[in-house]
């Protein structure tokens, strides 16, 4: 169970400039250096002839075993108290709710694009092998991406920023720092002579900005990281096994225009559509709180 501060509002900053900055910087460094170390470990086992699955396992466990303990050390060192990964009866509902939104928005995307004639589903490819592949990929994504990212970025980093900044500024700063993680790791890989993991371009940056915003909105709505993790994992599964049409996939579909799936469904409806809905839900929740306090 990980405890991370969850400030209700920012303070005036007196006597805490070093504290908020240290929390933010250490949280970001834990994620960035942990992810870079995981890529180094992955390259090392690749050079020894490991399979893609073995490489993924090594990277996932390296990231999780470095970043999660680092987060625990940071929260203990700075006495951060609120529980964002507490295990309660609501935990499952938060996790399920986050995943359900990504799943429902993905399904809505295919319904809308199908009705407009932009996509046509021509075959369903469900199999036991696909189910096993999804389970393996989701487990790796939990250890390598969702858990470390949510604890460090939406947990430690955002909490540190909120000690100094109002919510809107902390939102923007956290999302920018989130985007800076893969950019920095990419550059560290280049300086180390490793192959760059991702191609950093304008489209990738825009996607990360919007994706990071959705995940942060989930934390604000629920006060927990489980909903963010649920959305994160389901979104990745939808992209990898449905929308991007890889060898192992749930369904096969045709596009009227190339890129309809990734651009319209994956980005436009799942990410942007979810962001709009979560903004409305957060505003509704805030309105109810104000009404109840009057």
C-alpha cells in the first residue's frame, strides 16, 4: 500500500520551496532513470539472444523494482501521507471504472465510424492464444508502464507540484513533465549508443499531452490512482489488440481512409472524448461539493 500526499489546495510557499521542488524533481527522476535503466537491461538481454517476451519481462521487472521502491522512499522521506493506492471495496470499482471508460469509448468509436462508413469490421479473431497474449501484455504493461508512471507522475510529481501551485498550473506542469520523460529517455539512449525506443514527433507529443491529462483527470475525480491504472491498461490493450491491426488482434476492419482507427478512434474518441467527459464529471463533482458546503 503506497501513501502519497493529496493536498486539497496549494499553500503560499513560505518555507516549502525546497520541499515541493525536491519532491517533484525526485519523483520525475525516479521515473526517468528507472525507465532508462530498464531499456539498458532490455538491450543487454537482447544482445545475449533473448526473445521479445523475455526482453519485455526483464524491462518490466527492472522498471517496477526500481521506480516503485523509489516512490516509497520519497514518500517516507518527506512524510507524505495520503493513500492513492489503498485497497478498499472501492478499489475494484475505480479500476473497473477506468477500464470500462476506455473500453466503452473504443466501442463507441467503432459504432460511430461504422455508421459513417469510415470503418467496416470484416472478421472477429478471438482465440485462446489471443487471450493469453492480452493477459501477458497487460501484465507487462502494469509493471513497466501503468504502475510506475501513475505512482511517480500522477502521484509523487503532481503532489509535489500542488504544494506550491494551484491545480490548473500543477496539471499543466505535470503533463509537461510526463511528456519530458520519454523525450529524456530517448536522448539518454542516443548518448549511450542505444537504439532510440520511440520516434519523438509532434503527433506523439500531442498524444502524450492529452493522454496524461486524461489520467490526471481520473486522479482528481476519484482521489485514487486505480482508475488511472485501469484506463491506462485498457487503452493500451485496445490500441495493441484492436485498433493497430497487429498480427494478434480481436477483430479485422477496413478503413475508408488510412489512419481512421488510430486518429479518429484511438486519439479522437478514446483519449479526447474521455478527457471531455472527465472534465464534465469533475466540474459536476465540484458543483455538488459547493452546494453541500453552503
